[in-house]
C-alpha cells in the first residue's frame, strides 16, 4: 500500500515534490531516525542558509562534528554556534565553492585539522538569473554546481577513503529532469545564457558526476548519492524562482527538504557487507528523493545516447582539465 501511494505521488509531480509527498511518505513508510553519528566528521557546503543549514543542524543533532561552510561570515558562524548551543561540535569555514583557491585553502586547513572525513554534503547552489564568470573564468552556474564540487571532492577524497565507509551527498534538483546531459551545452556563453536552463543542466551534470564518484570509489568504501529535495521554502527559492511562493503551504520546510540528504549522509541507504566497509554499486547509489531511489529520466529525450558510464567519464575528464587537477586524487 505504501509503495502504491509512493508510485501515485511520484507520477504526479506536484504530489511528489510538494510537502504533501513528504508528509504522506513519512506517515506511510515507517521512517525512523537516521543512525547516530558520534565520532563522525562531516563537511556541509551551502550551510549558511536554507536546506544546507537544515542539513548541518540535523547532522549536529545526530552527534556528528560538522564543518559548516558558507560565504557570509555572520550567517555561517551563527549556524556553527547553533550546533554548539545544542551541545554539538561545529567548525565554521568561509568558502566560495566557485573559487578554486578558496576551495584549496579550505582543503589544506581541513587536512591539518582532521585526517579523516566521514561525509561530504554538496549543498551550495543557486539559480543565477544573470550571466557571470567565476574567478577562474568559468560561467558561474557551472563553476558553483559542477567544478566547485569536483575540486572540493577531489581534494577531500583521500580523507573520505581513509574514513571508509564514507558518503558523498549532492543536493541536485528535480529541475534536472527537464534537461539531458550534453557536455557541449553545459557551459553557456553570455549571448545564449538562460539561468533556468543553465541551472537544470548543471543539476543534471551533478547527478552524472555523483554517479562517476560512485563508479570510481565505491570499491574503496565511498558511497556517492545525488538527491533532490522537492520544492522547499528557502531564501534561494524565493530569489531564484519567485513564482513558487504562490505554492504557499505546499512548499516543504527546510528540514523536510533536508531529510533525505541527512538520512543518506548517515549511511542509512548503505548495504551491509561482510567487511562492513564497501560502498554500494553505482546503480544503487544513483538519484534519491524522500528516502527512495528514483529514476533519473521522466522524459524520453533526456536519456543518454551513449550510456551513462560514458557520460561520467566525459564529465570527469572535462572537469579534470578545467580545474587543472590530474585525473586522480
Ligand atoms: N529550495 C528548493 O526548492 C530547491 C529545490 C531543488 C534544489 N535545491 C538546491 O538545494 C540547495 C540549497 O538551496 P536552498 O534552496 O537552500 O537555497 P539558499 O537558502 O539560498 O541556500 C543556498 C546556499 O548555497 C550557498 N551558495 C551559493 N553559491 C555559493 C558559492 N558559490 N559558494 C559557496 N556557497 C554558495 C549560499 O550561500 P549564501 O547564503 O552566501 O548565498 C547558501 O548557503 C541548492 O543546491 C539548490 O540548488 C533547492
């Protein structure tokens, strides 16, 4: 019955993405608390606001030491302080993920402070209406959602591998369902820039990249998941897609949009193996929403022409060249 209801919700986008889907699934699927995280260290980007903030607070309540990454000093430190005020452990760090030197500086700071990393959550993101370039000369939507997470993950990969089992969770978007992955159309130029399309393509690329991390590192105990949070009442939604405010109480609260990212970060979806250390196979890592593995394509023309593994290899190679990093950490 719960599965049938889930399927009906999934078939109606409003039912699935809105607060109705979250509440109905939580009520009918017997969701429990995610596993406790005492002794674990997690890094969350975009943690100064909205969904990332809710992820950081929830991980702190589960007992993890949380590295709260943001751009605004006051709001980032306030989240770290809120975790500490509840008796948790938190460090604040200012990192613009679209700025390669800021990412590298953070990775150095983290490496000298901690030798292992149990989870990395890529929450930073924005729908940018106007064309802009990053410090490194890449279109900013792609720099923020694709190259930034690639660089940060590349730099932190040795710590993730040391902590095995560990997780990478990427907060993508249901908007990615509208676009197929096409490397040639990923980075738009100023003349053709369309913020909504650029965002959807970058969010599709995030899912491809998450799968590639999984393909490369699951045997080393690193599970990588992408998820979408549904429609969530946040400052980012209000500025990026103001028309969504008409949905009013149908919008999810930040902690509801954050739920699946927290649950995945806590390792709740990880299959138990004899060694207890393996990541899960890439097919199972895939794309998640409301604590369930979901399909990556609603529309037939978004399906890959040459296979998903090939997309991942292409994107990895492109990111390695654009960031100037080698092919392996
Ligand atoms: N809200 C939704 O309905 C929805 C739906 C699907 C997916 N998402 C995704 O969920 C994630 C969180 O979004 P949100 O709705 O919670 O929006 P939000 O409240 O605006 O939070 C976005 C966070 O990302 C940070 N950020 C943006 N660009 C950054 C950069 N270059 N470097 C470092 N941090 C950066 C923001 O920092 P500042 O505070 O400094 O701007 C903020 O902390 C995003 O990836 C978004 O695409 C949201």
